[in-house]
C-alpha cells in the first residue's frame, strides 16, 4: 500500500510539472539546464513539493482516521515516513526536472516564461498557487469521499423490501390459533 501511495505522489509531482519529454532526447546543454533551474526556482517548485507533501500527509491522516483509531495512526505514521523519504530525494528530483525542461524548451523560451513569473501577474499567480492547490485538494477530497461512499454502498447487500401485507423473515410470523 505504501508503495502505491508513494508512486501516486511521484505521479502527482510529475503531472504538476508542466513539461514532458521523450527519454530518447540527447543530453541538454548547460545553458538550457541553467535556464531550467532558474525557471524552477522562480516558480517555487521546491516549496510546492513541500506543500504538496504536507497537504497529502494531512489528507491521508484524515482519510485513515488517524484521530480515531490506532490503525489509522500507524498508517499515517508510515505514510509520513514515506513522504519524508521522498523529500530526501528532492534535490535529485529538481535536477531531473531541470533536465526534463531543458530537453523540452529552449533557453530563450524558459527565460521568457521565467520573466513572466517575475512580472506582477506571474508573481501573483505563483503567490496564489498554494491557496489554489489547497482549495483544489479540498475539491478532490470531496469527490474522493463521494466515490468511497458509492463504493461502500455498492459492496453492501441490498436492503430487503417486503411487500405490504406480508411479514418479513425477520419479523415473527403470526401463529395460527
């Protein structure tokens, strides 16, 4: 289960990064790597990773029932341990993201995007992103809980209905006199 959760986090981080590249591309040149690192820095990817892990830990604890059960506390502790382990690789992940960006965009393109993020509108976008992510996570949790409730309902046996005038098997049958 823990591996699935960590894999899901890695996928979430990968999809939060707006660039994708083909693995067969040649290594990026140092100018592109530098531009990519600058872009990652200005967009606050490191802070976003920290925030995402923190939000996921809170959400997992709530979903696991960590406040109400010992099993939930244990699962939450295991999840947090896995997330801390993932963050130990943060610098390596940032380096991999920089290569990915550098293979996907030119240095000039990344400079243009970084310049936007340094502008008023870009800075506001970056400043509001954590709030948007938190509110977005709340929306996601709402629908996750709805799906969980639907799945629970689907696994429960259907309630037996008894036509009017007939007694159900759980009710005592009148004895003939």
